[in-house]
C-alpha cells in the first residue's frame, strides 16, 4: 500500500464533512461549466480522441490503494493531471464518431441529484417517488415520439440489455417453460429462430448468446439498396424454417441502423410478425429520439403494432449515459418472464404498485428517470425537436459538401444525422481506396479537432460522420471537412 499522507485528512470513521461537498462540489461544477462552454477554453482545448497508448494511464496510477485517506484536493488534482489526458471527449463538439452522444446541463444535474439521494428502486416502497417518476417520464417520452397505444415502460442501462429482455419475453411467449425447465437436454423443444437484418446491431447476437438460443439461430436477412431489411426474404426464411421443423419466435426491426441509420419498414414487419406468430421488437435505440420532431414521427410508423421497443435517450436525447427506455406491450408477460419474489422482498403493496424488480434481471436499480425527466422538462417538446432538427440540417449540409466535391462520394442515404461517405478518386482501385480512407480517418483523429469512425458497406470501407452532440455547430462540421480534405491530399501525395 502506498502511504501518500502521514496524517489521514479524512478521519477513520463516518463520512467526510458535508462542507467539503459544498466547497469541492462548487469546484467540480465550476470545472464542468468551463468544460462545457463552447470555444477554445472548454472541451475544445483537448484532442477529441485521447492521444494515449494502451497501458499509459494504468502505468501513471499507483498500483496499490492508499493506506490512509487522501485529501479531495489531491484526488481532484490527479483527475486533471492523470485522467483527463486519457479521456476521449464525447462532450467535445467535434465528436462525430459512432453515434455522437452528449450530455446536457439538466441531464448532469439530474445525475448529480440521483447520486446524492442514492435511492435503490428495487421495490416501490424503497423508492416511491423514483418509481412513479419513471412511470410518468416514460409515458411522457412515449407521447413525445407519437406512440398512441398503452405501453409499459422501464429504464434499463443499455439497448443491449433491453433486447435481451425482449427476446426473453419472446421465448416465454413461445410457451416451452424455458424459464423453469431450461433448454438443455430437451427433446420437446424445436430449434427457436429469430430474424433480423444483416445490419442489425450486434447486441441481438449477444442476446441470443445470453439466452441460450444460439447465435446460429439468429437469421440475418439481406438488405435492399437503401440498406433496409428485405421483408420478402425474411418471409421466405420464416417459411423455410417452419417447413424444416424449426420454430420462428421473434423478428427484430431497426429504426436507424448503426452503420447507415437506415429504417426498416416496421409496418411490413408488423404484418409479417402477425402472420407468423412472432414477437416484434423495434430497435429504435438511435432513430427513436428523432420521432420527437413532428415531421420525423413517421419513423415510428407501425411501431404501435410491435411487442417491444427500445429508445436510447443516452444516444440522442442529451441524457448522460446510461439511460435506455425499454417498452413492452404485454406487461404481464414481462412479469411472468422475470418475477421472482424472495420471502424478504414481499411487500403489502406489491399487487397495486410497480415493483420494478419484477420486470427484469436487476434487483437493485438506480434512479435514471430523474435525469431524463429534467432533460424533458428543461428543453420541452419544441426545444428537443429543434435541436434534433438542427443536427439533421448539419448532417445534410455536410452531405452536400461531400456530394459537390470531386473525388468524394456519398455511400448511403442520409435520413437522419449520419453521413456515410468516402474518398473515391478516379483511377484508384477499391482496395487502395479502403486503405486510403482508413489512413485519412487516422490522420484526422490524430489531429484532435474531430473524431470520426468507420464502417464497412458492401465490403468497402466507409467513413461515418454522426452529428449528435448538443454543442456541435456548423463551424465544427466545416472544420472536420477541411481536415478530411487536407488528410486526403496528404494520403494521396504520399502514395505517389
Ligand atoms: N441498437 C442500435 C441500432 C445501436 O446503434 C446500438 C449502439 O450503437 C445499440 C443497439 C446498442 O446500444 P447500447 O450501447 O445502449 O447497448
């Protein structure tokens, strides 16, 4: 153990003096307020992508814990000195990688309050306000995205965990008592199959792994020219599987795929689910948030006919990670799939109030509704819609820049705020273009003012620029475009 301070400034019993929360809390808030201020004094003073090598931060940290308590001054100084240099700044307005998520002032305040109150929402009585706030907040979100039917909503950490719960419901609905009897060694259970597109997020594969359904039983259907699942091909696959004695149990449709933000036809998938007796899960982890914009509400057309739905406010609704809204139609089925009340958890109000522990794997749950509620209230329906509209406009502007520049091409439609594009000069073969685009991305990311990621479409490397950060302005997009063009010139020149 290291012995950083001979006299423990923090005492040996009880909490730290709450006065320290006041003094150091003010210091932390001041630091964050500066960090979130647009311009060179804020997050923009750091490279977006951490410019460190694997292991560097670990090597800079003491290998052993302190023998005595250390002062908050020393700890906070180390955050700035040791951890910030190893931070990739998702809150930097030049963050365009993956889905460019960001937190916001009301979201941060909600997170702070939740940590201070530290309620554990396992039962209604252990957190009545948090439980009912979650019910109300998710109903608000449902209304904001234009869903009309009644859904049961809960907040889970991620869309990955949500789809695992959704497929557990589908398995339960199939009626083989898997919850009690498991799957292994049973001759009475056919192979259970799930259908999605080849562009569906890998979290569905992980759900298959976790639930013992097996990855080979996730049938990945090809997409059309606009990267939407081919429903005709899915229909044929279901029929073929059924003829072979397998049992189709679920379909996953995506509103905003990870690679291109393409939107599967949910109405057509709802028809197919009804006709084939399958559960329909709609993964609107990214695209669902955009339905707060009235003219984008069509994105969720058909979703009222689905069985479960996921929307990630931590992706595009300015709520700090983690916060996933998970909805199911049949609340009783979800409860049947997961409820297990140990003697010590029986409460008198369990039939009349929501005990969230009954609706998923987790017993203990933190209060994630508070930050979402504060975001929804602070921005309002019009403020949320306008911010998302602005992101879509910026993405369209960027797509225009790519389209009109020689040597560059757009690689997918831009329905939301993600642009897929690449440097594709004439006379250069595809393999070279792939290498060059990766090199261009590496240069831009190393420069530190923007951060981009890539994907592969039709076997070719494609760059992705996602606008989603609440502080991104046109100048950041223009800066990124200038960096990309400089990098392309340098990469092409180096190859000559
Ligand atoms: N679904 C889609 C379409 C996604 O793009 C992602 C992540 O980017 C996920 C699901 C998984 O999200 P999470 O990180 O919340 O598990």
